[in-house]
C-alpha cells in the first residue's frame, strides 16, 4: 500500500518543461509510454489512470492514480462516468501538476473505454481554466471493438472538444486499411506510433533549435482556439526527398482527409540529419504547400537538425484554421460499404486482456504502406468514377444489433461545425 500512496500523492522532482504530454486511461497511457521510450525532445510526460497495475508498469516518472477511493485501483470498467468521477476525485493532483510552469499540454486518450473517455475532458477543463494551450490527440476505436465502444468514443469527443484549443482525431480503422496485414498487437503498437508522431511533430517544432526556430508564441498564435487540426508527417531520402516527404505526409494516416485546402495557417517542421536541407528544398516544399492549400495561407516554418535521420529529410505539416467552405470528407469503412449498396453488420470480437509489447520498425512499415496507399488511392478514384457513371439502386438496409454508428456522418456534422468561422470558441473559464 505504501507504493500506492506514493503514486497517488507525490510527483517526482525533475527538470520541468513548459510542454507536457498527458496520457489518460489505458490507451492514452500506452501511447505516452511509447513516446517516453521513443523520446520527444524537451517535453515532460505524465500518465493518469485508474488501474494501479498499469501505472506500476509505466516507465514514465510522473504518474497519477485517478479515483483511488472510487475504483480502488481496479480501473473504470469501461464506464466513462466512473472515469469522469475518478478525475474529479483527483482534481487537486491534476491542477498541481498543470500549474507548474505549463504553457502547452497535449492530452492523449484512446476514446471508447472508461477512464480515457470520461477523465480526458475533465483534465482538459482544468488546463483550459489555467489558460494553458490545450491540444487533444485522440483515437476512435477499431470497428471490430464494437458498437458500444464507438458510441462512447463519439460522446467523449463531443465532451472533450469543448475544452481543447485544437483537436486531432485519428481513426484506427484508417490504420487498419493501410496496415491490415499486421498482427493485432502490432496494430495497437502502430496506433501508439501514430500518436507519438503527432505529439512529437508539434512539440519539436518548438523545442528543436536550428537555424530557423519557431517559438511558443508562434505556435500559440496559430493553434489557440483553432478547432480541428489536420496533420501529416513523413521522411524520405534520395535526390527528390523534399517532394517525396511532402507528398507522403499529405497522404499520412494522421490525415483523415487528404485535402487541406481552406486552412488559414500551416505549421511546417523540417528536420534533417547529416545532409542539411537546402534553400531549393525549402522553397519547393513551401511553394507546393501554398499551391495545394490556396488562398492567403500563413506558413510558419522551422528547420533543425536531428542526427538520427542520416541523409533523410523529415517533413511535418499541421494545418489549422479551417472555414465552413472547407470540404473535409472522412470516409469510414461502414460508409464505403454503404456506397457499394452492401448490407453491413459487424461481429464484435473479444479482445485479449493482455497484449505482448511489440516494437514496430516504422521505417520498413511506412515504405510498405506508402506503396499500399498509392494503390488504394488509385482504386478509390476508379470506384468514385464508376459510381458517378452508373448509379444502381440500393437495397433497403436492415439495422443490425452489431452495426456501428455512421462515423462518416458524425465527422461531417462535427467538423462542419468546427470549421464555422462565425462560431465562437472563446467561452473559456479563466
């Protein structure tokens, strides 16, 4: 019990950063554990969970046990309300952590369960009250995880978006489309890797110092009250590495849509290794971005050195500040089947309680996935063309007990509202 007291009541003394990355619940904590092992320059990691066993296994130094009295260290039982109440019970520890010089916080969670879905909005609320730039990076569950989990995830995101300045939603089914031949444990590890790339690319545009730096004020000005964020990141080497990295970034699984037109602000981060980025490469990337986005887009860019890259160039693009006219089309697997006029039902499969930790060689997988993505895009374009040429009557659909909510329509409603320039996001509790 003595160890439990330490987890609940004490935060270890370490070098403080203005940027914190907080993993909430099982999925969020797993992602932050992965980030901690991979390393993100200049940030401080925190995990918050109701499950005491998961906290004990975490390599992260800052650990907060949520709802010690309510859950007795046994988790929230996939009930978001218990997760919310657990965060409320531990709110003093959360505020104490956030109040220490924090200017920017990433809150990451796998939505659909109990702790992450219920507690993440409460933690974001506290950050918002303290005036901290708050960015949510969350995942929607795989479709095979079932209808209940998907609906809970949607409700949790609806709640979370009220308290974050920017929100990046990653569909796990998008990863399944690209990495479908991976083992189950590898698929969840890849989801952790995608969350890592998202947080790393935004944080290191501030913390990595190079010839051209982007400071916190630049990022704050772009992302404060910006709503939806679309992001992609990739790396490439060779003669045409600049355009290859940019094009791959713009078809990244991080982007729910391949179309970033309509963004008013772009954060662009370029990291190089032994082979320094050239002025021609910078010009090519920035001009190509401006051409793709259109309008009077504001591109804030930084460049720095990461010795681990060798001859590679890494490009990260974060697009924010969309308006209502931005047509973001996010197509779920369910929607694709409905387009083909196919009756859809989902079998809910049981998940193993414990998964073996897997280290994914992301470089090899990304190259395989790039080829697969290009092929899928060609097939998708062909299907769209055929659909417009020949419209066949659709059979009447019957509702199945296991049929998932239509994430396509949900995304359109949500992002359409978030893109409204006239809607105010200044109802902050400061």
